[in-house]
C-alpha cells in the first residue's frame, strides 16, 4: 500500500465544524412579517412552511429577495421549502 502523505489531523482542522442555521417549521398564512422569513434565511435557516392560503400571494413579499440572494424555494405537498444560498433542494427522487 502506498503512502499518500495524508495528514488526517490537519485535514480535520481545516473542516468547517460549525453548523449554521436551523430547520424552522412554521405556517405561511400572512401573519408573519415577510422580513422575518428573509432574516431567518439570511441567518442560514431552512424554512419548511405549511401553506395556508394562496401561495403566490403569501410568498410574493419575500420570494424574489430570497432568490436574488441565491436561495431556493420549492412548493412540495402543501409546504413551501425555503433554503439559503449554498443549501440546494434535491428533487431528483420526486
């Protein structure tokens, strides 16, 4: 077996060990200020919002800004999933 010169201790030190953000479960019904959703996603949170009403109307005040900042939104089975930049939504198995 050849020696690759891999220093595992050094590699572990280079890993970003800090997890950023939470998964936030909430209801999207128009009662929460859209700025709260934007701030949560900017802070690294993933939102899973149960949609109660017209999705297009309810998400209109924050969806464009989330997308403009590199985030993603996906409607799935009555929920709106919103992720920050760098967190992809994998829908390959749908």
